[in-house]
C-alpha cells in the first residue's frame, strides 16, 4: 500500500485498468490515485476497529465514481 500522491507519481493507467477489472470506473489518467493499492485494506481497517463496530453487512465495489 502507498499513498494517493505516491500513486500519482508511480502508477500507470494500465496498472489501474488491471487492478480495477470488474469495477466500472472512468478510464482516465486523472484517476490513477484511485488504484486500490493507494487505499487502506478494508479488512485491516475493520479488524483495527473491531471494538468500535459491529459488521452487519459486507459490500462489494461495483462502481468507482469521482469527478474530474
């Protein structure tokens, strides 16, 4: 995992396309920082917050929407 600013410097649009397979997103270099590697792992976040939250539903990402 790395930061969003690091993703803009180091990742490519092709890497974004590969990692977003099966997810609808705006295919543009403006969205390189949306690469999943630049985001915290949700399972780790939920584990870290286990004493604060109760998991009632699990969701799967279908669309990534971001203004350009």
